[in-house]
DNA sequence: CGGTCCGCTTTTACAAGCGGACCGGTGCGGTAAT
């Protein structure tokens, strides 16, 4: 079968590393034909792409599946078609209410059926939510869209249980790893919610996923022997460059000058809300149609900026990381970062918003070492000891307690409670059972606090190692694209010829010979101090390994071999 | 961690330098106040 190049699928448990080429000569032509039929008759698509067909087939045959595919490739088609081939409605977990509304509208338009897709959330009236549940109960709704916070509610789980869903879709699944630990703790509770629904097939979808992020999605969602389909990450039409700066002011001038000179439209990412407004003002003065966008704007203002950008009424949107999900504008010509991001994953996701039409586009990172400070601050944070004490003492009855009762007896708000429970579960001090949360054994306050602090410290170390990797991108002398592709697991590429280090020749000077060590990318290894890890990249003189306890570590190959530091697991 | 702002000091400024305080991202849901 042609068109499969660049696609790999791996089977087995997350720790299993079997990588298989997608097998085109499938024995289940039946499923494929039915999928193609649904695509044609229900959605009006002439045919399915290779990754899509493979994915639909796996899901329909009962496998859990993680699909990592570029935005615009058609991830939504996978769950839409699979849902039509399966009994029961599909529960679609989506991070933003605005995205839910988009999907509901598109599905209604496509199928000419208002009850086909419904959403339940806090932005709708109580009567609209009631009507949505009625459509689910009657079987009229094929899709129900929910934020993870909804799945934390007993009432919601009961209604879904009764509807006997055939599929749970987790859209933008990288949010599990990016947001679950602090920002939106209900993302870490999704696995338990899925179990509660009897573990229907799980389909996780995302456009970004380095190996550790993929592993975490699979683990946190409790996916069983999942199939993993990974599309190619390369976006060769995007020119990559980093410009280094000494002083803040000089950096800002360079950013403004560059943005004014580029072919429009484009995106300018900055770190703070204040900077979005300030730089948007300056760019307006310099003749561009510019607007600021950040999470602090009123809903109406956000919608309006989004609309103007999408409709081509803006040259540049100056935004924090709030701007992104749900943007599918094809002709964005550049993404400029005035500040470094918190990880390579975030950086590449934001960069990926330009050049979707395949035409040349540019991505420039303006980098100062001092900018890492803000990211370090965001990576920090401490557990609230008073809350931990309240929750552990409320749990000391020894009886399993539902979250609702626990919020009441501990005096901790429902939302903060979820965060504390996540930490206690990760510290292996609390277990979730069918009828509530329970301590695994009697625990003294001091021990609980020490254990929780350890979990938080481990998270911080991992976040800091992710920051170190994006710093590595900013400072590398090698080909920028090779660096990114290796980060995402595509080893053995050549210098790309379309980045600043290739242009300066530096990439070729530092293009390492083929690695000849015994280590290979993706291999699971064990380190005496840091425990289990996974090889991320192998270079001439060093190895990059992601350890579950400390995050990314760059190791000298000479030392590793001399001391026998890493043993295959 | 780094920047900005404010107020204090200082061989009395149409000023400058310093130290401390404060701030900084992503969104859900529900509640309180109009």
C-alpha cells in the first residue's frame, strides 16, 4: 500500500518497544470497507487516509488507541467514523468549551441532525444541559462532548453509565500530561472515570507527543495494550531559526523589526499578558493590523480576536499560550517567539501553527538566557501542607469515602481536593476504590507531607529537565530540525538545509557520525541512581535519556560505557 | 528567576542609586452580587 511511508505503529504495553510498519494488507477489509462507506455517505469524504483507516480499524476491532497526528490531518474523522460503526454513543473529552461548541456545530451541519452531537457544560443553561442528557438517554445523540471536570461528577458518570458508551475519546490528549499535574487536576482522574464506565474502547488523540508524553497519556488514562500510531513530525516548509540576545530592550526591538518586515499574517507569542497588549500597541503604531490575545480578556473579546485572525482581518495576533487550540488557519506565514516556552513540546506545537498550507513559513525564537527564569518560576510550586493534613485526617476513618463527602469532612474545596488526592495517589498513600478514596495504611501527618513533597519535587525536576531540553534547542550548534525530530523520536535524519545552523554551516560541522554504541533510540534502560529510563537520542559523544524520576538527562557516552552506567532493562 | 515599581536615602539634585515588595500562564465550574 502506498502513502504509508512515515507512519509507524507500535503494539504492546507502553514499555514494550515493538515498532511495526503499518501493515497495508489487512485481513479486516470488512471494517475498512464499512469505514469508507460511512466516510462517503455520512460525512461526504471520498476516502480515508492511511493513518486514519488504520486507526478506525483498530478502534472498531476493540483496541485502545493513541493517535499522534499533525493538526489538519483529520484526527476527528477517526472517532467520528468509529463511533458510527460502534454500538452506543461516544463520550468525547475536550479541554475547551469553545472547541466542544465547534465540533457540535460541525457535526450537526454535516449530518443535518441537531441531536447527533450534544455538549454538557457550565456555559449552557440548565435546560440546554437537560435537553442534551435527554438526547443521550434516548439514543439520538451519537456524541456527547464534556470537559474532564464534568466526569468528576457522580451524576454525570451515572448518566453516562446508563447510556452504555461504546467509545471514550480524549481529544487534545497531551493536556493529560501538560495540565493534569497542577492546572486542571481532573485530567489525572480520567483514567478512573473511564474504569467507572466499564472501560469502553479508549481513543486518545493529539498532535504533539514526545515519547515521555505518550507514555504518560497511556498510563494515566489506563489504556490497555494500546495501539500507538504516530505520524511524521517533520514540517519541512517551516524555516527554523534562533536569534540570541543579550539585553531585553534590544531583543524587543529585534522582535518588532522582524515582525514588521515579515510576510503577513503571523503569530507573535510572548510570555505575559502585559506584553501582548504592549507589543500589539507598538505594532499597530507601526502600521500593522495587530491585536492582543490572552486568557484574561473577556469571552467576547477573545472570540472577536479569534474571528478577525481567522477571517484574515489581522496581520498579527500577539498572544500568550492561550491562543492556539482550535485555530486551523492554513496560511499563517510565521510564528515568532519573543520568549522561550516551557518545553520543546510546547514550542513545536506553537510553531506548527504556521505553514499548514505547505507554503514556505518561518519560525523564529528570540532567546535570552534570562528568560528561562520566568519558566523556572512557573515550573516551581509547593504542595499546601495544611490541605494535605486536612485530607489525610479526613481519610483516617479507614472507610472508603467519595470525593464529595471528603470535600465536606476535610473542609478543602472540591477543586483543591482533587489536586491533593492526585498527589496522595501518586505517593501511593491513597487508593481509589469503587465506593471512594481510602488510605492504604495508617499514615502520620509528617509522613504524608514528606511523601507529597517528594512527588512535587519529582514533578519539578521533570519540568526543569523539559526546560533544559528547550534551552538545548535554543543553544544547539547542530541542525535545529534534527534536534527537534530527535526529541520526538525520529532518529537518523540529515541536516535539513532549511534552518539557521544549516545556513551558517554550523550544523554540518556538528553533524555527528552514525552512532555506533550499543544503545538505540527508544530503548528502555536502567541507571543505578535514577532508575528506569528511555533513550531519547544517541549522538557521537552523548546520550539523552528520559528518566521517570528526574526527567531528561544528557549523559557522556564515554562515561556510560566506561562505568557501565546504563543496563538494558 | 528576573523585571518593575515604589519609596527611601543621600555631604541637599533641574538626581541617582539601592533595597524590598510584588508580579508573572494555561480553563473549568459554581457562587455571589447586581
